[in-house]
């Protein structure tokens, strides 16, 4: 039994060691297959339920009490607006924080305290951020009064801004920003830490400032990994329903957003509501909406992977 | 019956269309902000959908923060209308008083609670409130069906219930075991009524309760338990014979918003179509007399609730008596 494997230089190759090796391989394979199996079962059942409801009208009409007439236009546009705004807000702030902590700040009690908090915040359930969002952004702590106490522009103008923000696209984006910031910061820090010290030292030795070193050497080297963190964060933001519900996001709305103060709804909220309805027709359009959400996620991830492949150059 | 309903709704519909063509040339604009119960949501959704066919420029938004959450926003003056699956509480009225919000209370339809058992359950198809109390409460709990009746199987009763902080649960608990009663802790609880239906239809010895819409959609999978000999149907719920398990649903309108033309038009439309549209989405309409009372309250702008006295005590008479 143990005759066939040993090669030159191999120490005592007992059949036990080889069997253990094989068993480990089988266990890993089984774990992988199980995950794939569960995922494909889920996808197939959603495809079966939702495929027939997926057509152009479904993407291009508003909600309805009749499942065959209902569509996700409001939710789709709402999700895109919210996630795009959230990304614009969260990415610079997240990478900025990571750069400060890794490249500028001296290790002190304060930075360790900040670090500890960021790590802990990534474990806070998102509904808690929803409550913060309701108080801080929807109502601005009640400092300015209720509905539209102060505003610039009219509701039709693209730069319309009002205080307090109310349950608007901006409120949702700011709240989701809080949800995803810890993810972006921690991932960016890991990425910066993985850049070899010799690169920075080389740059500094040539007389570059800290900023020049970061901008020309460290960040480009770290960017593929940072981007992975950003993808994870956006994927999380697009799937959140609970904080949106808490900040007062609408479910039924017959308009798409036109500015940051617009009322909105998002896909997860629409899916959650349809899946809980008594009529079977709503369950199949919920499945169709899930398919749209999955495609949206794939598009985001695909774009990010493409950008990453272009950025990824071997370290020189 | 069906034909008559269709015909009457057609007539009402065409009347409305002609009315809007001749009388209301002006198009309304502006927001109608609504938030509250997810149980009331399908009715408000249906009303909003039809309303926007006649007034496409009005911006109706409906949220689902739940009855409590909806009242919080309503009492802070953030919304024009609150959807509610129960009357406003004295504590919520206190807040409204401090913020200076006055409101008009408008009941709009019934939601009947259905107690469902498995299709194969041939014994427990007619139960009394006392039976239900023994099944669902901690007091003298019936662990097996045999505990209730010696002729029934000696199998444990599997209990399915909506989430204990939902309006449906609150209402059921108060009817079956009173304010002080305690529900047993070994129930299978789910916030998703579809999951309750699945649970009951999958276990021969199960029992559960949920909104009647969930039973009407699953009559092939479940048997509805008669309560004191009365089965839950649209008729028994409407005429009150299925009491006490038919609960009224409400909308509350901020009296200041009620003078906004778009809000006023929306509520007018709501009351005119509540009967047809609520039935269409799985709820049960009131008898015409109650709608008459409600419409009267609306046109007169009757402020406050009819379920709490001035000194903050709940009035315990049943809903149909209050609106008789």
C-alpha cells in the first residue's frame, strides 16, 4: 500500500500520513461543494420563481397593488442614487482615515483608541446606525425644526438643499456611509500595511515628501487591495434594508429621485415588502427583484475587478 | 354578488372620472406624506395608485415604520397621514399635545384574524375563546390536543404565532387572554405571516393565527377554525358576527394638513374607495353605515379619537358599537 508514493528524499512515508492528507483534501472539497450547492440551490429557486416576471415593463413601472402590473422603477433608481452618493462620501473619507492612521499619525494612546473603536464599529448591527441616522441626519437633532425649515433652491432644482434633511437620498447615503466606513477603513489600512517598507524608504531617500511618497508610491501599490475593500463595502450598502426603514425611507413612491433631497425607496425594502405579502403573485415579483439586485451587484463587482486588473502592476 | 360589485365599482369609477373631468379642471401638486403600519400599507398603496391616475402631479409617499413608528413621525409633524392597525395610545396623544398636532381619526376597513389548523386536522375545527386561551396562554396550558378534549389525539400542540411586538399579536392576546395574560413561551414565532402559514400547513398537529388575507390566499392549504361556530368569511367579519376577531384599521390625518388641497383630495378619494379597494387587497370592508359615519366625521373635521376619553382612559366598548 505504501509502496507507490515514496520518492527520493522523502522521509518515512507511512500510509497514515497520506490517508490524513487525502482526508483533509476531501473535507475541504466537501466544504466548498456544500457552499456552492447551497448557493446554486438558492439561485435556481429564485430563477425559477422570478424569471417569468422579469421583463422590460417590470423595470420601467412603479409599484401597484396588482403584482402583474407592479414594477421596480422607483426602487432601482433609488438604490442607484443612494449607493452612488454613499460611495462618493465614504471612499475618500475611509481612505483618508486609513492614510492618517497608517502613514501620518504616531502610534499613541489616542490612535490606539481610534483604532479600537473603528474595529468595534464594524461589528455594530446596521439598524443601530439607522437610529443614529434618524436623529442626526433626518432630524438634525431637532435643532432646526421640522419639515423644510430652511432651504436653497426649489424642489425641482438639481442643487436643492434643505435643513433638516428629512428622509432623503442624502440622509440614506450618510447613514449607509456610517455603516460601511469601518469596512473601508480597515481594508485600506490592511492594504497600506501590506506595501513593503522598502518602497517608502526608497521614495523618501530620493527626497520625496511624505505626501509625494503616498501619492506616487504607497497608494498605487495598495490600490488593488483598497478597491477590494470598497467593493465589499458597496455590496453591503446596496443590500441594507433595516437602516433605510428606520430613517423614514418611503416604500411606495411614484417618482424617481431628481436631487439629493428627493424622497426615495430602495430595492431591499421593496423585496422585503413583496416577500411578506399574502398573494403568491407578489412572491414571484419579489424573486424577480432579487434577480435585478444580483445583476446590479455583479455589474458593480465586475467593474471593480476590471479596474483592479488594470491597476495591478508588479511592484518595481 | 361579484357581478354586482364589479358593476357598482364601474359606476362609482365612471362617476368619479366624469366628476374629475367636469368639476376638477385644476391639477393638484405637492406632497402627501404617509407612514405607519405595514398591515394598512396594501390598502393605502391601492388608494394611492388609483388616486395618481386622476392627480398624477401629487407626490404621495408611503413608508412602513410600523404603527408605533408611524405615530412617532406623525406626532412630530413629519407626516400628513399615519397608517395604524390600532387606535392611537394615550401616551402618543400626550406627545401630540406637546407638539400641537391635532388629528382626525378615520377607520377604513376590517382585518379579520384567522386561527388556522392543518388540513388533516379533523377534530379542532370549532373552538371557543376558552379553548384558545388554554392553547396560547401560560394559564392551565393545554400541552396536547387530548388536554382539551379526551377524544382528541394525545399529540403535542405546535403553536405558531406572529412576532410578540406586532399589532396582530397584541390584538389577539388582548382578546384571548386579556391585558394581564401571558402568552406561552414555547411558540414558533415569525414576523413573516407566510412562514406561519407554511408551518401550520406542514404539521398535522399545528395551530397558528394571522391576518385573514393570508388565509384567503391559502384556503387550499389550511382550515380556518370556527370561533364559537362562526367561520371567518368576508360576510361574517363585515356584519360583526365573527367578533371579537375582526379588528378595525385606521388612517389618522393631521388636521393642519387636511386643509392642503392635495391632502384633502387624497383623503376624500380614500374614503370614497376604501370599501372596494380594501376588499381587493384581501381585507374586509365595513358595512355602509359605518362608512357613512366616518365620512361624516371627515367632512365635519371631528378631532381626536373615539377610543380614549378626555382623561386618557381607554373606552372598552367594541368598535362597531362606537361607530353605530
